[in-house]
C-alpha cells in the first residue's frame, strides 16, 4: 500500500530561503510530496527541508573560479593568437616553411584552448542557471541547412555524404544562436568520428515538440559508454593526440540548451554501425 501511495504522489521542489530564530537567513531546498491514494484522494504530504548553505557556498566559489580563470585566460591567449597570426602572415619579416608550420601548430593549439575556455564558461552558466534564451520564431529546417553549409567542405574532404531530407518550412520558438550551437556540436561530432558513409539529418513536428535527429555511419558508441555521454569531460574510444580533439563538454552544453527549450536528448548506437542522436524542443 505504501508503495502504491508513493507512486501516485506528485513531487515538487523549491530552492528558497528560511529565516532562523536568530534572524539569520539560510538557503534551503524544500522537497514536498503530495500523497494520493489509488482512488485519487489526497491522503497527506511529506516535506523535507534541507540546509544547502554549503552547496550554495561551493557553487559560488566554483562560479567565481570559472569566471576568473576564463577571463584571465581569454585575454592573454587572444593576444598571443593575434601575434602568431601576424608572424604567419610575414608582417614581422619572412618566415621559413618550417617556422610557418610550427607557428600554425601553435595557432591551432591556441584556438583549441580558447574553445575549451568558452565551453567551460557555457557549462558553468548552464549549471548555475544563468543561461538565458532569446527565443524567436525560427525556420529550423532553414537553420539546419545553414549549419550544414558550414560543414560541406569538411564532409567532402572525408568523402562523406551530408544528407537532409525535409525541404518544408518548420517554425519553432527557439534561441537561434543556441540551436546553431547544438546542431554544430552534433553534426560536427558525426563528421569528426565518421570515416566513411554518411551523416543524415532529419527534422519533423511531433506536437508539442519539434524533433531533430543526426545519424551517422561511424564507429558507434559502446553500450556501457552511452549513459556517460552527457557527463563532463567524457571522451571514448579516442585515438589520442588527434588535432580535432574536443573538450568533452559539447554534449553537456547541448543537453543543457535543449532542456532549457523544454526538450530532451538521447543517443542510440551500435558499435561498428553508427550512432543516432535525437533531440526535441518545444515548438511554441
Ligand atoms: P568532444 O566532441 O568535444 O570530445 P562531446 O561532448 O561533443 O565532446 O562528445 C563526447 C564524446 O562522445 C566524444 O569525445 C566521443 O567519444 C563521443 N561521441 C560523440 N558523438 C559521437 C558520434 N557521433 N560517434 C561516436 N562517438 C561520439
């Protein structure tokens, strides 16, 4: 009976503050479960109030740390990158082929560092719920085409077919820039990990959602790795030292953005066959 009651109950959580007798304010997490019996009558409720001051303090420390690190890293690295770019262009005198090669290596490494810093900042913002969406009506089919265009050359270089079925207009209320970020991450991964075959993208309306999928014929992801896909810094089956190595944060960011749009993301994969990422966002 108690199991039955629990299952039928509904749960609510709130982050708020309470005032102690001595007047001090402490942050708390209140979880309230309304219990309903199988015939629908409310039979009671359970509330748990948890003091989360330590968690809040830690979160603030972490946010400050990320803010400082990202800011302090971004500026000097950007300056260094500009300097190297000038050297490569020969603005400071002629460079030999060897030197140029080395400078280009440095330039790529710095670009990667900047990308990691920007990913870290994105994750931190999502985790501290500071990410805000600028929603507007967007034709997502058109958006997919725009993102695909940025990958055309890379796909051609690897002899991969880049496919997209729908030509219809599909309007959705989304944050354009953030949707580009998600699509770029998923399509980019698919192209990065796939050596032969194709990357196919699809989109369809599934009221109240719009559902997207990105499917590749790449190496696939082992069943035991699938649950870890959306965790920070996870990278699997990697040939190390690869220039295209990412931060392992892309999917975490994508998931955060999708959840802010009221949707979810999941992956299906078969080793040796390929992977399909599917995600939804609320249409309106
Ligand atoms: P990154 O690509 O920057 O390493 P992501 O969070 O985007 O980070 O991806 C995490 C890991 O998931 C990748 O390093 C890779 O091991 C695996 N992965 C993601 N997409 C695919 C895919 N399409 N095929 C195979 N493995 C993938």
